[in-house]
C-alpha cells in the first residue's frame, strides 16, 4: 500500500497522461458499438426453446408474424377491396416477408362432381348488397378465414405477414416500409400494425433515445449534486472524471469484444454514473475533512486520507464487484453479460479513484472555501442529531422496524413475473393500442407453435393433431388454432358433396395423400407451407396456436399445461412446443430462477467476506442486516404495488447488495478504528457519523440521483427499475446510518472491541 502511495507522489503527471492515453484508445472503439433489440439472446443458444425455434424457421419459413388490420364499415365492398388490393401487392414485394395471408389469396375448398376444387374467395368483387351478403355467408362457413383474416362482425380484415426468419432480418426496414404503406393507405379506414418485429423495432429506437438522454442528463444531475456537496470545482471534477473514464472503458470494451447493446444494457452508463463516483466521493469527503485541521499540509493530508480509506475502499470495491459478479450466476446470458460489464466498470472506477484522484490532488491547489472553519458544519450537526435520536430511542425504533418489515414482507408472494416485450410500454402507447386492437378484432398476434414429427398422412397422427388443437382451445386465452388437420377435414367434406358429417379425418391414408395431390393440382400448394414441411411426403406438421393479449404468468401456465398434456397423451408421437409465446414463458421461469441464484450467491459471499474481514460471524451477520431489511422492504412493495419482476427488475437484488454494502463497510470499519483509537462506543459512533457519514450520505445521494434518470426511460421495466433502485439504496442508507447504530449501541457486539 505504501509503495503505491510513493509511486503516486513521485509520478502524478505520468499517471494522468497514461490514463488519458488509454482512455483515448477505448474511446476509439465506441463508435463501433451496435444495438440488439431481439429477445433471442436473453436465453442460452443451446436452450431447447431456441433450438426448436430455429428448426421451426428452417422447416416452415419462420414462426413470427406481423398483422396489419384494416378497419372499415364497408370492408367487403368493391371500392374498399380494390383500394387495398394494392396493399397486398406492396406487402408481397417486401423482401423480408415470405408470404401474406389475406382475403385476396384466401382459398375456399368447394365440392364438385369430380371431388373438390380450390377457388379464391375474391375472384369477383361484390357490387351489390346481395353479393356482399353471399360473400359473408361463404366466409362464415370457412373457420380458417372467419375470425382469422376477416373480423366476425365483418368490420375489419387482416393481412398476416409471415417473416422469413424469426431473428435474421432488419426489423427497422420492415417497420419503415410498413409504416410508409400505412401512411399511403390509411383514411378513412383505420390501420393497425402489430407483431414482435414491430415491437423490437420500437425498442431499438427507444434504446437510442434513452442513450442520448441518460448520459448528459445523468452527468448534469451529478454535477449539481457534487457542486452542492463539495462547493469546489475539484470536488465536482475528480469524481466525475472517474465516472466518464469508467463509462468510456466499459463501452470501448463492449465494442472491442463485439458485445451488442440490449434494452437492459442501456442502464450501464446510468449504473456507472451513479456508482463509479462512490470511491472518489469518499476520498474527497475525507480529504476535505482532514485538510480543515490547523497546520494541515496538503501532501500529508492526502497520505492520511488514503491510509484511512485504503482498506475500507478496497472492501467496498470488492463487495460491490462481488454483487455484480453474482449476476454471472444468473441463467440468462444478457444479465450475466451485464453483471460482468458493470463489474469491469466498477473495477476501473476503483483503480482510477485509488491512483488518479490522489495524483490530481497532489497537483491541484487547496480549495478556497475550506479556509472557512464552519464549512460543512451544518451536515455534521445533522448527522450528530440523527445518530443521537436513533440511539436514544433504539428499542422502540427497532421494534417498529421489525413490525414494518414483517408487514411489508407479506407482499413478496404477490410479486408478478412478466417478460412480455409488449409490456415494456404503458397502455396508452402506440404499440399497446395497436396490439389491443388486433387482439380484440382478430384474437392477438402472439403465437405458440407445436411441431409434430411423424408420418403426417397417417390418419391417427392427424387425429392426434386434432385432439391437441381441441385441448389448446379449452384455454380461455387461446383465440384459435390452425393446422393441416383442419385443411384435410375441409377437403374430406368437400369431396363428399360438402356434407358436414364428413368434416372429419378420413381413415384411409391413401385418401389423404390423394387430397393433398388434388389440392396441389387445383390450388396453390404454398398454402400449406406454414403447416407441413413437404406436400408430397410430409414428416413435420405445424400446429399454430394464436393467443390473446395476456400476462406472462398465464402464458407460462399454458406452456406448462401443454407440455404435461403432450407427455400424458402423445408419448409415442414426438411433439415439441416452441414459438414466441413459449420463449416468453420460458424466459419467465428463468428470470425467477436467476433471481434466486444471484441473490443467494451475493448474500452468501458478502456474509463470508465480511465475517472474514471482522473475524466474526456476528460481524458478517451485522453487515447483511441493512441489506436484508432493504430487500424485504423493496420486494414487498413490488408485490403490493403490482410492479412486475422482469428482465430489468431481476437485477435489483444484486445491484442493491453490490451498492448498499458499501455504506455498511465504511460505517463498521471506521467505527472499529475509532474504538481502537481509544474512544468509547457512543463517541466513536458520533465521530464515524461526522467523518464517514458525510461520504456515505453524499455517496447514497449520488446513486439515488443517478438512477433517477431511469425514470425518464420509454421502457416501463427500466422506469420501475430506476424507481426501485432509488428506493432500495435509500433503505440501505437508512439501514447503515439508523438501524446499525441502534443495534450496535444496544447489543455492543464484541468484534468491534477486538
């Protein structure tokens, strides 16, 4: 440690120059940083859901859709149909769209003397009310069209666009082209656009907006806080410089390693702005406190400051890094990635605080306002009175804390898990309004897919698909199912004179093969591309399940029930559940699992580290009291306020532990040092509050104000994450400067006196 000090004092300008050069190298990489709005990267690549989605895309040309709904009172009249025929043509021209299902290419299987043939519903556009009425009757008779691409009240029609692949395409390009088409065709008809690709394009745009807002606004708030706290350019510039360096190095590392920014990665600069200045704030606070002493020599004060803070800052930095590294135990790759990146940024901030700030203080002049002996006395008096109050009324205060935490903790079982990207936005947003309209009219744009790997021409296999579809439709959240079995039943009925009694799966495999062959002769065999992998010898079938707009927990329940039903009834026929809905449901389970793992790891490691540092199990337990209190309080409020546990809030506990433990470390370490210096316990607490308390308060305020920026995010998860993290850090501060003094003065733990 002393060699470290000698190096800084001997080469301060060299340290500053080297830091500037390395920062420029990292800054050179930052423009190459890319954004990734997809949800695929949230789950490990080898997870069965991801593997099966890739296979589904390969077999059936993509499992994702964009639905464009056109609403009009005259939807089936010639003028409207002719107008939107051009929209059909324009959509088919978009390269990323493999097919467009709509009234314009919807097929109707009709009975003939020779069996059946395939006709288009809109061979001729209706001109009269009678013709419109006949078209409505024909549409009603076809449940593959009625309620799917034409509203049941005939007030709207849908264009269902199948995307070439679930992930390998440019969402922005699709959104841009479809938005241009809406501008061209909308009016007087209303047009709604929904689908996961559109949501992801919105997410990317809003990520870019957040990035442009968070950095400058966060730095602006930090400048105000540091100016009020230290009232000198030195107190503002040095902690802020450390923050800027840590952000540049972290983003530069991401770009160099080709790590893309996701919607949760936008909180990285905010985290670093809020946290990375912690060590600098403590150093400046102690430096200012010591240099006010009469006859204080600047270099001696710097040495005293670094000697006094060396070990507690190392401990605080180590425990904060542990808190973020605990996210590496999370099951979601992007949260693991974020934990590692923020841990790197914190490490950079720690190193810069330990070498760059002392080097700058050596060169800089003493701040003028410190010549006033009364500077910061107001804060000292407040902290003295604060500590005195909680020590004096410690018993009633601790009882009140226990009761309050118990009552609020009852809200934890009420926490709702939600990972649906649709819910990143509030209900009044364009995305939610469009999705709600599509759900109300056509039954939703989210799909669950079931892939059946078997001899699809086998009547028994088709009946199993039919049974599976019937079971899925027992769920209130399922709007409809579509499969090859539905088409075979239509063909069988048409082949038998349109008799509805024959709308069943035939018993003869050869007859099914003939139906498929006959359809390929009279219709377009690409109509089946979404349902079977090959019309001649199909080995895979696709059961499409459309879901209404529902919560993630309901999706998870459907997913679990579907898997159980398949295991119990179709163990001899391979069926695989996948699709976007399955992805969302799987993600929900991983969020909960990852939260428990990272929380357990971080609490356990923090306890062990603090128990070793203080050589006391009681010391380790005492260190986690403020954190435990804050976690119960915050997660309980989440349950009561119905704030969902999602991708963003899943990081809450580890961040709370990583940041909040700093306050406990500084308080307990300096308290023990003052006791060892000969002070009695009460005097030592007051001294700790006066010297370390200011740094702890300024530190907490910087974190709270820094994370306040997140409440301006366009994403609801990020907004609530910002709100919850400010609340949790406030609780950690309260625990360190209120609960700890009350507990310590009452029980007088022996490890403090050793």
